[in-house]
C-alpha cells in the first residue's frame, strides 16, 4: 500500500508543478512551485521504485495519470478547451494504464509458478 501512496504523491507533485508552470507565465514567483513540484515528484517516484514497483508500471502510471490529470485540471482552472476527442484520448490513456497494471500483475503471478514456462 505504501508504494501506491508514494506513487499518488509523485503524480500530485508532478501535476502541481505542471499547472504551476502555466500560472508562472503571469506570476513568476510560481516558478519556485514548479521546481519544487518536479523535484518532489522525482523523489517520490524513486521511493516507489525502492519499494519494489517495476519501472515500466510506475513510470507508465505516473506519466499517464499525470497527463490526464493535467489536461482535466487545466480545463477547469485555466478554461482551456477540452473536446470530446481529447476526452476520448484521456479515456484511452487511463485504459492503457489499467492494461499495463493488469499485465504486470499477471507477470508477477506467473513468475511465481514453478513450472517455468512463463505463461
């Protein structure tokens, strides 16, 4: 459970940094939040990897949910356009993350099978 909380913190930090980057265009003091958000995100992501989550899974979830969250929040906060096609893309990103996670779980189960055929 700890690795999932750390991953959530990494995503929140990254999204905060990304949203602050847009805000910093008008309020340069927010560049400090950008730097802290990105640095904190990498610290949390490294902690997730130390907890044993695979890089492909951790980075995939971090990146995909970061992109999806940033797109949704920038539409809400900055009144940016969010078209139905963009919504479909966000849904595909989330579906892709779920497929990667399910594949990683399946690989973990099969790694424990003693027959060695890997299926």
